[in-house]
């Protein structure tokens, strides 16, 4: 668990943070960060100061681009 800093130096990084049902995509070339919640096919850009992104870096899981694009279904309550 957790994403090592070296991963961000290698290229684009995709993170799954199941605790909050959200995924992130860090684009190395632009430095932009995108987020999409489970059950939502759309993503939006978030600032580098996002606390949720910081938590995902610490406790999230590295995933592939394909997994990010496919997304995940929102859990039922």
C-alpha cells in the first residue's frame, strides 16, 4: 500500500483509493492530477493541494491505465 515517490518520476501514475471509492491519475508531462469516483465515468482535475489525493498516495494502490479507464462500480449502501 502507498505509492512510492519514484513512481511519479517514471511516468503517469494511476491510483485506486477504495476507502473513499475514488481513483486518481497523475499525468507526468503536465503535472496535472485527475480524479474520478466509483460509478462515475467522468473525471475532473484537482489541485496538488488536494487532501484526498495526499491520502490516496499514502494508503492507495497502484493500478494500470486500463483499470483506471474501466473504473469501478459504486458500492451499495
